[in-house]
C-alpha cells in the first residue's frame, strides 16, 4: 500500500463501468480506496444505471463525526446522471469535495459527475470536461474542453464510460507516478491509445 | 428489449471490470442479462478480485430444476483467476456452457475465463485467446491466438480488463448487429481503437 487514501462515492444510478474501472485500477495501484454509499434506497447496495448492484464499504450517513475527512488524498465522483444528481444535492458530499479541494487534494469527476464540482463550488475558471449531454450546465462557470481527460491543477475531469480507463490511470499518475501507470497498462492489456 | 437472454456468471474473485463492462454494455444494447452467482462465500454478494462487492440477480444453487437453460442465447464467463477457477470446477456451470455450445448459442470467455471452455469440454481445435498467464494451460487443446478478441464460430474469447470493452461489443455484434455497436461506441465515447 502507498498508504494514500481515496474516497469513491457510489449512489443509486451511478454508472457502474465508470465506478468499477476507477475502483479496480486504483486498488491495483495499491491505493487505499473506500467506497462510500450515498442515500441508497435499498440500504445495503446501490442499484447502478444498468442494474448492476454494488455494495459500498461504508455508508455516508453512518460515518458522521467519526469521518476524518483530512485523511484523504483524493475523492472521485463517477457519472450516471441519477447518481451524480444525488451526490450534487448532498450537502456532506459537497463539503467533502470542497474541503479536499481547499486542501489541494485531488478532486476527480467523470461524465455527469462534473456537475458535483459546480455544486461543491469548485471555483470558476477551472478547465473541465464532462459527458457531452451536461456541457450546457457547466459552460457558464468553467472553461470547457472536449479532451478525453482534463487535469487542471488538482481538478481532474473526464467524459464517459469509454474514457474511464484513461481517467483512472490519470488519477493514479497524479497520486503516484507514470511508472505505476505503465506497469498497470501492461498488466491489464490496455489498448495503445486510450 | 431484443428479447435475447444472456447469462453472465459471477463468483468470488471475478475480475470486476471484465464483469461490469460486459453486463453494462450488453444491457445498453437491450439484451436481457441475468447475473448468476456461483458458490458465493458471503451468500448475497460476490467479493470480486479488487474487493468490489457485487450482488447477483440469482444464485445458481437456487435455480435448480426451474432453470430453463434452453432459453438463453449466450453465456459469458469473466476472468479473475479465483472466480474462473470456481466456475471451472462447478459441474452445473460446465453443463450450461456445454449445452449452449451444442445448441450453437454463443459461449464467451475472457482472461482466465477461457479455462472454463476447456473444463466444459468445448471441443479441441477451436481458436482462442486468454490472459497471457494461463496460455500454457490452453495450448494443448486449442489453437492459441494473441488477438485482443477472437471469434471462432460460436466461441468468443478475449484477454483481460483492457480488452473487456471490445469483448463486450463483439458479443453485441454477434447477437445483434454492427449498427447497435456503432451507436453504443458513440454514446459511451469509446476510443477509436479498442
């Protein structure tokens, strides 16, 4: 373990590829990932956008005051519009994203997840991307890019399921280094262009 | 819904990216996917290779005689060595794969999953691929390829997490058509080369 701790949020309607690829790749890189469930209707698992059912490691509601937010080096918001909307409207998720951003930790958003950056008041002027369908909700505040992944200081954003592998490897590169990324790409047999 | 029914097996130690990408992409294509859990230690969920916890739709053990095997147009075996080994040693999984193969339905294997083809006595001489680490267990029976995805009659095989998107889209193409695949690639923003 690198010892670096990362939160990945999970809600009903989260895009399960974006979620799973990120968690899997980060754990392959020996990062210490905690999957945090947000307002799950079924209590113990999230029903994702294509009905894959995933059990979080902890529930946000159960963490309460014991949650040591300053322990974390990064937080990740996957897409899937219903899941991202739940996270966007959750004050505690907003607070965690905002706090980590202020402490210059990494905050990473993919697909409709980038809407959470805006809700958490990540300052305007940042260069971001997102799923094309939510672009119009972001251009009033951010510089919009159509790159597959955008790294702007400590804000990482990406576009959709097909860019999730590149997104996850970019988070690994920012938290660790390029050598780990190269090793993972070999081990996972990724395509030459992502 | 196209009405075509597909089984995707899930066990403890299954590679969660390979599993989730396949289920998600097939469901985006309106295929009717059933996730079938095999011998899950925790009963209600599989603990996958990187500790993502996934709840199956049904448990193999509970299906018993009510399981109408001939309803299915395809069955998929994801990788992750411990999960693939559980499936390989499970007589009912072997029977389902063998029956669907005999009925000229699609049987699809990725990563260490290709070992299940051999255990299910998919006839020798087929051209297959797999995760490089299990190649030596397959070359005595099959023609081995290092292509990212191999389609040989009704047997589809692939290599690892980085080829899972191409694997899933190839299953869609074989069950439906190329137009659906092109639509999904656009919607998911996949890379130009997979």
